[in-house]
């Protein structure tokens, strides 16, 4: 374990595997039958080159680090995702201080319905929320016996929840945690601001860096979903040049019939059945015009899945 003159620990990451069972059980209890991302999807897992429209909400600061810190971390998040992932980022300025996030219950929590409704109207593929957990302090013993000594360890976590706005499903809930330590003998002579600066300047940036790859993988593993906007003498869909659609792109079309209600009151279409397939003939900025390849009964609101 690396040390410096302050006795600072190297960044510690809590293994995601340790939380897998907890996440599955917690999410099931929270969302009931609304939780579908942890099981095989009925549409399969088509890989696509299309970009995802990703809405990123402001970070929730439970640690009390201040607006300047959260704003800076938010911009770092935007830049990293823009470079690493195939996404179109829509920055949301709607705070996500839900009752759960204020209470500290942040792992596996989706944002409130009003934000998801707004995302659906905008044709968003996924909503990303982030929370900086409260700072925790604990005494630890460090070193090898008989030279072990007591230290105070200050830690926090960075939690990201990636949510499908169509049904509120939590696609990914990822937590990275780390901290810094100081000898008990030195702590009383050390200003609290030093510890806060260590967390702000050293720990948080590393937690963010470790969070990007899981987010990228989750976004890429999700198929591209959209919907039919209108049907008259042609079929208009909500996928355009902005996400990378070109003439000839194909989509499968699905329609749902049976509705079930989750225990939290949300309704979901089940028994999705393939209506047919369509091919893009004209591409506009945010929408495209398509023609049927096979099938019939195409209607506004039906789900489209990219197969190219």
C-alpha cells in the first residue's frame, strides 16, 4: 500500500462483483416487474453503428463539496463520454434530487417520472444520472504487525445510474469508491480543508475515470430503439442523420398489445410482436422517411429496432 508524508492511501475501488447480488435483489424489490434489463431481451441484441441519444442530468452532491466541484466533474464526464462512447449528449439542467437521492439510497435508483417523460418526448435512448455519496470516516489499522498503526480513512463513492426512459428500466448501476487516509497522530494538526481537497482533486477524478468504461460498455450493449412518428403515404421515424442513419438502413418494427401494471403503478406493453421491417429512403436531420420491406399494419408509436 503506497504511502506519502500524510499517510495517504492509494485509491481504493470497491469491486463491482461484490455488489452484483445486492443490486439484483434491491432492484427487483424496488421495481418489481419493471426491471427487465437483467434478463434476456425479447428483441435480441443487434449491434448497431447508430449513436445513442444520451441525456445527462446534473450530479447530485450528497457530500457537500460545492457547486463548483460538481459542475467541473459534470463537464469532465461530458467530455469523456463524448470521446469514448458513440453518443449524442443532451445536457439536462433539471436537478434529480428525488426523495431517494436525498436520503442517500442511490444505488439502482431511477430518476422521477417527469424527467423520463421529457426524455421520451425528445427521443432519448438513455438517461444518465450521477450521485456523489456522503463522505464517510472510519478508523483503520494499517501496516504489518507489530508495526501496525491507526489511521482515519475518509471515503466517498461516485454512483451512476443509466436508465431506459421508455419504461424506467435501470440498464446499469455502477459504483466506484475510494478515499484517503491520515495518521491519527497527524489528524489533529491537519486542517479539514486538506482532506476535502484530497477528495476533490485526487479521488473524484480517478473515480470518474474508472466509471467511463462500464458506461461505454452498457451503452454499446443496448440495441438502438426508436419509434414510428407518423404513417400516411410514407413512414416517418425518429432516427435521422444526427444518429448516423443513411439511405438503405433497415429497422425491424414491433407492436405491443397486452398491458401489465407494475406494483409502482407504471404500465408496460408486453407480448411485443414483430409487425415487419422497413428501409430508410430519405434522411433528414433528426428524422427519416422509410418504406416497408415486409409486413403491414405500421402505426405511429410502434417500436423500431436497428438491424444495421
